[in-house]
């Protein structure tokens, strides 16, 4: 099969945006499942609530895209594992809810597994030869638990520590990365649009004064500093007058600067915004060629520093973005749409995203 691909000029001043097929062609989306989503890291759960041995939580990795049924489980030695949630006998799903268990038992034929996924017992197999073998173990999936967030990848092309290194650099040695999960603040938002359009929207602020009413009439200014690297991007935000800002310790790379928020994007589709009050996470989950699920999760570090109405404002902003993204999906499906150009001042991150995506779709792991 010919691998769908596209190219973006490395010079943003000359570059043209991708053709509409990137957002509208089902074959492109299907190819991305193998070339991008199966090889990259995705936020898919959190470790909060899984502290005790035996705690287990079923999670589907990218439902509507990879659709991989997985199981997060803490074994008796307190190690966290990510296992296939599919029985190695006849394929039944093993765990259907969050439980505290001493072993994993399939309810179809009674096959049991230890909490690390190794085979334990199966009735009726006494005469089977060379049984059990490692094929009877539950497959383990690579995961990375970073400050309570759990990332997974089916076949990672890079190490998770590489992906989060820039984020860790900003929170290490500070009090701002010690957060707790706020379950009541989370929500999922379905958008009838391709995931690439949703990602583009999150990577630029050019639309902000036109779409979000609190910013109406403000001048459009690029981030005071934008950092681009192989696995994502960072945009710093000085905030408005009166916004809480980071009090950074000696030796911090941003010591002495006014920073109200760090806006991180991790390729392909995880957005982490770190505020003095905590973390706002938006995980984009492709759920079809023309559907994206936005999973918002809030993690608090210092709620006293969170201005009243912050979470409500974040949700309102996401809903306003969803309206315009749906409109863009309709627009790019027009027979007359031919693509556009990038704003060198305000769309550096969008251009960088497209170049990374082109590289991964071509089978590599970087800009193309």
C-alpha cells in the first residue's frame, strides 16, 4: 500500500498549508493509525486512586481510533502495570470496572492471571502440551507514569522521558508540579471534525480575539517566547495584570521572568497547561476521520491561587472553539478549498506540527 504523505516547506515564510485531504480522506486517517498513533505516546489515564496493591482500572486507548482495551493494575509489589484486558484463551474482556483484586479472572471460562499479567490457572487444560507458555500471559503495554499522569504507547518509537523532558525541566524543583486529580472538574467534549483541525486550533492564538468574547478587541500578539522541539512545543504566557504568576526558584531556566502559564503541546495531541494553581490537561482523542473527543482533566496544586470561575471559563472557551472547528471542517471539505498560508508571527507552532506530522506519516519520527 502506498503510504499517504505530504510535505511542508521548512521556511514558514514560503510554506503553504496542507491540502484538504489531510482532514477529509479516510485513507489518510487509517494510515495515521499505524504511522502515528500506534508509535507515539498518549495520555490515557491517571495513577490517582491506584495506590493500593490490587487496584485495577480498565481503560481503552484512543477509542474510535486504536480501540485497544487495556488494564492498569497495581501488583502486590506496588508496581504499576498496563496489560491487555483481553483473555489469552478466547478473547473475552477480563475486567469491566474499577476494582481491588488479588488476581485477574476471566468470567467466561475461569482463566486466572497474576496481577503482573503472568498466567496463574486454567481449568480443563491438564493434558495440554507445553502449557502454559508466555503466549498465555497477558501482553504488557509500555507506559510512563509522570507526576500522576499515565501515558501509553503500543509500539513507541521514542522514549516517554524524551517527550516530557521539557515539561519536567519547568516543574522540577518547584512546588507547581505536585498536583492532585479533581474528578468533578473533568469532562469530555465531542467535536465533529478531524483531530488535526482540533490540534491546529490549540496551537495558535490568532483566533482568540475573534472567537472568545473576553478577549474581544485585544491586539493579536504572539507568545513572548515559543520553543519548538522534536516532540512538541512550548508557549509561555505573561498573563494579564493581576493574574497569579510563578515564583520560580534560583537556578530555574525562567527565573526573573513574568510567567502566568506554560502552554505545552506534546506530539501528537496532548496539551498540558501548567498554571501556578495546577494543571489543565486537554487530551485530543481521534475517534474517527471526522470526529474528535476532547478530554479535559484538572489537577490542582494550589487552589487558593486559582481565580474564581477559571474552570468554567476554560470549558466555555473549549465549547466556543468546538463551534468554529466544526465550521472549518465543513469549509475544508469544499471542492473549492485549496489550502492557505501560515502567519509567520502567530502560527509557528501550527507550521511545526504539520512538519512533524508529515515526518511521522512518512515513517520517520521528526519534521519533514
